[in-house]
């Protein structure tokens, strides 16, 4: 199971540590039908040649070069091994060092393939992309039991340590204890109502505990959104009343289920809620973009205007339809991008053709410190443009 929060924390801690060895950072665009294995091999080969050529000027000891080359072999073997398991992935990210540090990430959004060998891991593109996706906490409860899950990038993981089973009386045992508490049967016709209240008290206590556990989980993990599952009765409305206001503000939706249902079914229902929520967030973003793209507003739509704004450093948020592709050209010297230019206007060098100009634009936006938002479903008024941007300023 992959919940990247802890992994990312380790990566950032690793980055802070002083190291004696080089770190390899691989961003591999595995969007089908790319021949990504052969792309990887040529990236590794080119870097091998460079390492040897520049060994002297960089003062690299032979043993260090050998260690990095061994890492290259392990990375190649690893990608061969998982090649067939990457259908839902568009970007594979690996960080590794000769002392045994190794991390992998799989993302549903792409960047250009890139291999970086430096004293530090090349972390920023990964953190920007991961930030785009909400981390959900999913609480499934009934009147007695509760289970808690994390949902992130399609991975659904249970946290069994926060499983709750409270001793809520059923009608018969409650009736007995209420009768005992009341002395003898003096309450006559009121008995039923009292029994019901007694049970409800227990249910409220249980739900209060569930709400507290969810809040503690929030303080520990800092999830973005909360999804609730429960039976079609009073349980969910009551649970919502008990939730901390922070969590009430983070509610993304709810579904009907029972805690004893199997994990696959619960995952399916939680995913539906998450997708509805994400779709709504996308709609709000697109609405804002279309509004700003009107004359006098701070927004642009379409490949050419967006690229122009990006090259001028105007972009605040780059918005990309995840399936949108466009060919273009690129100057390797200064990462100048164009849809058609053959000569770079900055350095007068040759521009080389690129298959995925949009991926290059995402990379450039990240390098400029802009935000990136990928849009996964069709939206009227935006899909035909494929790309757009909210701007910091207009010229
Ligand atoms: Zn140039």
C-alpha cells in the first residue's frame, strides 16, 4: 500500500541530511504507448558517458562513478520488472543513492522524462504534483462499530488501530437495565421511550468517540477531506453533529454502507464520492478560468496564448486537460518553448522538436514556482482549448 505522506516526509528528511554520495533522481514519463524502457536506456547511457567525460573536472573518484553506474543498472532492472504494472500510471519517479536509499512514486500526471544525478534529490516537481491531489480520510460507521481508511491517488488503506467497537445495548438488554435502574416496572407505558433514550445515549457516546478519533487522525496526518459512510438512518446526521468544526468544513460527501462490508466494496463507494467531489472542484476552477479569460481579465485560454504567458512569467496557475497533447519545439539551453519556432529567440540556437509540449509547459511552470492543476474530466468551454492559465498580472 502506498500512502505517500510518510514516504515524502522521509524523502524531505533525507534531503536535509549531509551526504557523501550522489543521488539519482529519475522522472520517467510512462504514458502509454511511449517506449519508455528504451527512453530510459538512452537517458542512462547518455549520463554514463557524461559521468566518465566529466570525471576529472568534477573531481569524482572512480569508486563513486562505479557506485552510480551500479545504481543505474538497478534502476533499469526495476523498471523492467514493473513495466507491466504501470497501466494507470503516467509518471514513475525513483530516488536512489549508493547507500541504499530507495523510493518510488507513481502519478497519474506526466512530466518530460529526466534523469538527474546530483548531491541532492531533485524533489520539487514531485512535491508540486503530489500537492494537487486531496488526501481523504474515510470513516465507515454504524451505531456500534467504526472503521477508518485513507484514500489517496486511488490507494485505499485501512488503519486497523483506529477500529472502534462500542458496547451499545440492543433493545432487550437495554430494557432490562433500564427497568433495573428504575426500581420495578412503575414507569409503565413510558418504558419503551426510556429504553429508546437509553440506547440513543449509548449511540451518541459511540459516535462522539468516532468523531474524536477522526479528529485525532486529522491532527496526526493532516488529511485534506473527510468522507463518511454509514447506514440510512440517524447515524450519519448524528455523527456530523459530533464532528469538530475543522472536520465539518472538510466534508467531501457521504455514502451508505455498513462497516462489516468488504474493503473492495467500501473503496468503490468512497472513490465515487471522491470523484464527485473532485469533479465539483474542477468545475469551480474552470468557471473561474473562463470568467478571467474574458477581455480585461487575468486569464488565458488555448495553447498559443498560454504558452506566451508562460514564457513571459505571467502564469499563476497553469490549468491542463490531462489528456491534451500538442507537438512543439524546445531550446535545451534555456528551456524556451514554442509551437513552431526553429531558432531560439533568446540564444539563437537550434530548437529541437518535442512530442509533448504540454508536459514541457508543466515542467516550466513548476520551475517558475507557478501552481499546476490537472483537469481529468471534460468541461464545456475548456476541453476544446486543452490548456489555459490564471495570471499573476497582465501586460
Ligand atoms: Zn535558447
